[in-house]
C-alpha cells in the first residue's frame, strides 16, 4: 500500500512538520493499523461462516501477510464457494434421486445399513438450492470502511504527536 501526498507550504516549520509525518509513513508505522483491521476482518469472517457438520469450512480460513502492510484472507474449501454464491435448484446427474442427509452421521459417512429414511436421510428428485450468504462481499465493504476510519485516526494521532 502506498500513500501519495503532495502538499506545498511556505513555512519552514510546516515543512519540518510534514517531513516528520512523511518519515513516520516511510518507516511503516501504518502497517500495524492494516494488520489490526485484517485480524478483525478475519475473525468476523470465521464467525460468520456456518459450522455445519464438520466445521471444516470455518477451519479453512487463512490470514497471511503477503508484504508489509498487505494481508491476504482466503478460504479455498469447496463448500465456501457454495455458501458465498449460493446454488441453483438441481437434480441428480445420473442417479434416480439425490441423497440428502438430515443429520451429522448421515452427512459424514454417507448411507449405511440401519439408517432410517426420513430420520437420517431423504431421497429427492430435485433440490431447491441455497441462497448466497455473501460473507466475503459483506466483509470486504466493512473492512474497507474500517480501514479508512482507522487510517484517519492514525493520521490524526500522528499529527497531534508531531505538533506537541
């Protein structure tokens, strides 16, 4: 992230003041602000992700530092795509009916002898699909707003320190 500032001043005192602010940005003090916002955003996305039967979708969230002041939040788990964008109504590709588990045991292990139709699983010709949750899209908007607020707060604090 780079910050471009172009200010022209007449006073030597003001020049020195702005030079000290520029040095603070050049030293990377603002990276801590970005890290804090990224960590908050990461935890909100993890909490917003449904736990489901295994919790794997939640566990797959990653927060990585790609460069100073730049963070990457990702979830490559295949179910996350369905949660984020939803699914259309669909039916089976080759089978006569879709197997739809109704509890954890039926979902994780698939069909086993002794399972009861209507209690553990159902068979359906069509499935309605799921509505998109938009976890990432909502958080992106919130994180951008929060980063702007936090950077303004950082700059204000920086300017007040330099003044005194």
